[in-house]
C-alpha cells in the first residue's frame, strides 16, 4: 500500500509559522552545524520564519531550560531540535521533550522511523525521534544527521506545518492547543 500524497488547497492562504532550531551537541559549533544549516535553509525556503537558532550541550537540564525558554516565548510556534536522539549515555533529547510536553504526538516518531526504514533499514530502531505539544508550542526532535533533518522536514513537517495541506494539518489546530489552560 502506497502512502497518500499530500494535497495543497491553493484557495487557502499560506500562513508562515515561527520556528526555533536547537542543535543538541557537545561537539558542533556554528561553523560546522550542517544539520542546523540544513533545517534553516529548508524552513526559510518554504516561507517560514526562524525566530531563534542555538547549539545546546548534551545536558538534560540545559535542553529542558532551552525548551522552556522557547515554549514561554509567544513568538515561537514550533521548536525543532536536531541531535541527541540516539541511545548513548549523553543522548537525552527525548527525555527533555517528555519532561516539558503536555501531549506526545506518537505518530511523528512512528512516521519518521517508517520513512527512515526505507532508507537505512533496521538501523532506524536506534532513532528516538519524538514530537509533542507544550503550552501551545509544537516540539519535534530529529536525529542529528543532515539526511535525517531532510527526511523529517521534507517528508513530514513541511506538509503538517502548511495550513493549506489537506485533509488536515497542525497549523489549523494551533488556536486550540491551549484550550485546557483557560
């Protein structure tokens, strides 16, 4: 069974969202952050706004603090992290997201691994890509390779963060994400 191809409803206006990019790494610098560069390029080419970009050490508290800073910023709609989703001792990005999120979007990680399986086979089981929502902000954690960032953006997030995507998308749900807080 082949996946349904996304459809864009061109009668609807494109609504750019504001996205923060966090690279989680003990070794990356601005000069060699290829995954962050890849995400920034694709996101801006698709018409969205980058509100922040930073490199955060592989430290659970530091990641949680950075996530909370962006979640509390009303100018940030989405936080996308890259890195720290593996199974080694320093990989704590999924734990950080789980510590701050109110709801997990299980389908994001499942879909990411399904897409990845077609490219890297069973090695995809090492990916702990995860998505969720915290105080009206979407959170997505991608693995740290440029290829994984391309897959996560172009195969999933590009369409889900486009309000023209049919039959449904995450953007049209944004006004309702905080209903439980009022």
